[in-house]
């Protein structure tokens, strides 16, 4: 899931990938989706996962938030 969020943030940012990665990681850890991701998810997810829990649209689940201290970015 983090990869999808990061790719969405990267696509919509004008910043260096490392800065986008760190901002995405901090945002998720704080319980917020990066700008625009929640709206995109609300539009895209019901077609892919019709029984998706509604709270997924409001912010990242606790399980994903807890993983953020261990999220790493490899390569350039």
C-alpha cells in the first residue's frame, strides 16, 4: 500500500523523490494521506474493492501507520 501512496505523491509533486518519500512517510505516520490521495482512493477503490472499509478513505489504517518508522527508500 505504501508504494501506491508514494507513487501517487511522486506523480503530483514537483519535489525531489527523496523529499516526497520523507513527506509521504511523515504524513502517513501522522494519520493523514498525502495531498489528493484520499480523494483519488475514494474514487478508484470502490471499483476495485467494492467492500472496502469506509475508514480507508479518511486516512491510513493503524497497521500502515505503525510501519512508517521502518519504511526505507532504496536506489536513486
